């Protein structure tokens, strides 16, 4: 099934746009499981099981696994296998390389690991994107406007009054015309820009990280986008919501709270 | 030892700026070893052993290993261990993410895998670069101007007449002022731009891929840079120079040929 159809079906069923970011740090795990050899796997599995009813997607951040080398990749493969069919899986890998290398990265993420989507860096342009886009039932979220302070360095570079992030949005909207399988990463902290970017790129699914504990942010984000072709991502505020044996219940409560904030914005 | 000191010592000893790219594709390996279960490891080890006298560095392209998942990472770790102390090791991983994720990527590549250098994507700006740069005896090669057709999409975006790739060079030159451990990736096919970029970024080590079978290119590249603070990378033209049992000798001959073309440009 095409990514967008899958997303629409999930949104309809769960009334959720919530993407839960799995960024597990061994140092932050609850003491009850932090000592186990397979602590990261167990932690993520429990989080997934407890929150799946409220989540439209899970996003696995590759950095947190690669720090453990091949062993970390093994854990990541196991966790990817735990994401239920009723949720989308996103490889937060931010890859970007020329054609032949991109082909292998796509094969790794979509073929071998079976993810529904990936995050990618647009800097090298269209031919670095195409090998990912050729997997037409999957989706590729290109970095557009990120929420970190360093976004100012290059993303606001301006040509004839148009910032680079807007040019990226414009190009990706064109790339989307082939298989309708492109998305854009836009930080929630830049919510005043969301409306502008949505006008430039009406067809792209937005992946919006940076929604934290603040109650109002989800509403602000969705009002600015004006539609529900999006996933809103939260990581630490959910997975570290509890710090003891109740970590899974606490994560579920926070996921439910965010899902409830999204519900009014999802078309029936 | 600091990356630049190591590079200078190697250049002095070997009269080489040659970086050999390890992009092994199982489909292209010589029949004699292509059937073995550990074919990719054996192939890379034999290439390294045969060419080490002419190589200043080896560059491992992560995409070609990640296509095999955790198993590919295991192979990559083993191959990284085969790179001799007299050569630099570069992780061609093109990573780029926000602070905490970047910290883990740096830990993976410099800490766990022990690479001397990494390639990174500048799109997310300075705070995505810093966790790598904090490893002050290692080096980070940021994508500047790449040699693929898609480079035109964003790298030539212009603000007041300055293209984005030049702005990246300018920023990275500033980032370099802290630990003198920054480099820039500039494609050899853009050799007319090398002179311009060297003027903007006199302190950066250039990593120059795209030197193929063409005899003159090495000379053109080095004349345009005007110094030897660089590594010139070739991959397929070396590792697939022979296609039979003589693959290692053929690779050595091609590596020696490129090294000989570089020798006149290296200061005594």
C-alpha cells in the first residue's frame, strides 16, 4: 500500500498524527531494566507496546544505535521488527549521497530493514534523492527547515528574497510529482513558517519534530499547516515521561495526551 | 597525533595524497573470491595490503556495508581494523544531525570504530558540526561542492552573488579556527572551482573525489589548489582495475600510477 494511503487509513482509525521518536539512551533508562544486557531493546519494545494505540508512527533515530556499532544495528533491526503493522515506521537516518551509494542506503533501509519511510538530506540534489524515491510505496522526508540553532547558518541563505529552505520545499514538491511519496521535515519551533511552507509545498507530508511538553504547540502547528497531511513527532517528552518502573504507563499517558490534542484537527 | 600532522608526515614519507575509496560491490568481485562467505572482507583486505605503500588514506563508504545491515557493519568494523597505522582512515558516512544525535554519530565513528576522519553534511549548521569537531585530533570533511549532476539544485543557490558552496566553505573555515580539524569535499570534476574555493578556505584540507582513469586530472586538480593540503580520492578505477585473480596487483599498479602523478606536487 502507498505510504500516503497507509497514513490516511491510520489517521482515520486512530485519530492520531503522533510519531513517537525512539532515541533511547542507556544512561537514562529506568533502573529496573537499565541493568539488563538487552535493556535498550526491552525498553523500546515496552514503549511501543504501551503506546501503539495512540501512535500513527514510530521514528527510530539511527545515531542512538550506531554508537554501539554492529551490535547497535542488530538491536535496531530487532526493534524495527516490533513496530506493529498498524503504525508506520520511519528510519531517522538523514542519509544523503550520490546515486550508487544512495541506492545502497535505500536498499538497507527499505529493503533489508523494511522501513516505510526515511529522513534524507537534500544538499546533494535530485540524483541523490531518486534512488530513495524509486521505492514508490515508501516515503522520503527531506530536511527542510530544522529546529536547531544552526538552521540559521545555511537554511536562511537567500536568493532573490527566497530562503534556501523554501527552495528545498519547492524542489521537493516537484520531485513529489512522480510517485507522490515525498515529505519535508519542518521543526515545530518554526511554526510561524509552517503556513508559508505549506503554500509552497501543498502535496508534501510534513514531519514535524520539536513538540515538547508545551500544551499549546500541537494546536498551533496544526492551525498553521491547515490540514492533516503530517506527522508530529515527540521523543524524550514521551519515552522519559516516567523514570521508574512505571515508564511504559507514563509514556502511554503522555502519548494519549498528545493524541487527544491532535484529534480535533483530523478530518473524519 | 593531530590529523593534519599525521597527514603531513604520511605525505612526506610516501609522497602521496592518494585516498583509496573502498566501495565494494559483491556483484563486481573477482570470481576467485566472489563465492566466499567473507568475500567483501577478503577483497578489501587484499586491496589494502597491495596498495598501502602508495596510499595516504582509505575511505570506507558506509552505504556499501549498510546494505547488509548489522552483518555489513560487522564487516566494516573488521575492514577498518585492517587499515595500517601508516594510513589515515576516513568514514565516508555523510552524517548530519542535531547536537545529541551528532554526538552519538561521532562516538560511533571516532570512538567505537576508531576512524581518523568522517564526511559530514553541513545543511543543519554549526551545532550539528560541533560534536564531531570536539574530537580535536580527528578531522571532519564537510560536503562543499559535489561532483554529481544534482549539485546544481542547491549548491549553486546564490546570495548577493555568492553561491551556497562558497558560503559553506567560508563557514567551515571559521569553524576550523578552534581546532584546525576541518576539511571540505570538493569534486574533481569541478576543478575550475578549486582555485576559488581554496582562496575562500585556505586552512581546510580538501577531500577530492571523482578522479578517474583520466591521466591529466590529478595534475589539473593540484595546480588549481596550489598546495598539498588535500587528499585525492579514487575508488572504482583502483579497486576494479583488474577483474580476475590479479585484482590486487592491478589495483597496486593503478594506485602507484596515481601516486606517481601526485609526487611532483608534494613539497619535500
